[in-house]
């Protein structure tokens, strides 16, 4: 998923609690759903970043040599500018694009 194209805000946004608990009927349940989705997004972003940075890895044991790679710096800056996983998960939850179910209610 391309998180840069997401409509999630980059900064923190104050949200109405009643809007968040409208779908589940319980604010705590909504927060748990958002938190679990944020963890999934965080893991996806971290794996993607590690995969891209692994291309630039050098396996020298010398601590004296430090290489600055412009492409590596640009990739890192790109990921720093992405919205936080909690903001992405909250945006997905408010749009209704997260699938969730409660196994204890079935």
C-alpha cells in the first residue's frame, strides 16, 4: 500500500469521540481496533524501509570509513515525512476501510 497517497493528516488532529465509537458502540473497542491496525501498518512500513535500505548495506568492519549515500538519505527522509501509523489507522477506521470482527459475539 502506498501510504504517501493516503488522505491521512501528517499532524495530530482532534477528533470527536462519538464519531469513533459510532461503528463499534464502545470507544475502547474502537481504540483497540485502531491500535492493532496501527501496529500492522508500522510493521509493513518498517519491512519496506529495511528492504530498501538493505540494498545500500556495506559489510565493512572498519569503523573509520563512513559512507554517505544520497539515495539512502532521500529514502530515509521520505519515510520520515509519512504520516504516523496511528494517524493512518484512524483515517482508515473513520473511512470504514478496516475489516474487523468480534469472535466473542458470534
